[in-house]
C-alpha cells in the first residue's frame, strides 16, 4: 500500500508561483514513477508532469517552461514548482504514484490551486 498526501495549494495572482508537495509513505520500494494531475469541474483529469524512478521528466505542453517536477528521495517526496501561473492553471491538483502490482496506481486527496486574474 502507498499513501500520498499533497500540500502547498492556495490562492495566488496571475504571474505568481506555488510549490506543491506530495509525501509518499508505505511501500515506497514499489513506486516506479510519480506524477501530478489536475482536474477542473466538467473536464477530464489532465496529466501535468511526471518523473520516473530514473529521474526522467515529462510535461504537458500547457505547462512546459513554467512548471518543474522534482523529487527528494530522502524524504520520499515529489514537488511541483509552478511559476508564471495563469488563471487556466486553476484546478485541484492530484499526486499519482505508479506501482508494480495491483492496483498499479495510487492517488492523493488533492490540493486546490486557484489563480486569480
């Protein structure tokens, strides 16, 4: 079992920055990759960024150049540094962990990010 707890969301003005954190606990050894997703009402959940166990990162086109995903292995924590925030970045952001066995992925509870114009 893996437990994920997100934090760091809040309200910022357009152009501002936030850093989200996701602390993982439980069967950490089973995690192959972690990522950040976001969801707004009435829309599909969107993959924002991911990082593999080997450190390879990927980003959605909409956030490239503005967001950075990173990790602190000692703390079993991944981060999402969000710069130059736009109102369209407003969403609930969820941490995701890919694992080697059923259920193959876990989700955190989500943290709200609101960007005002």
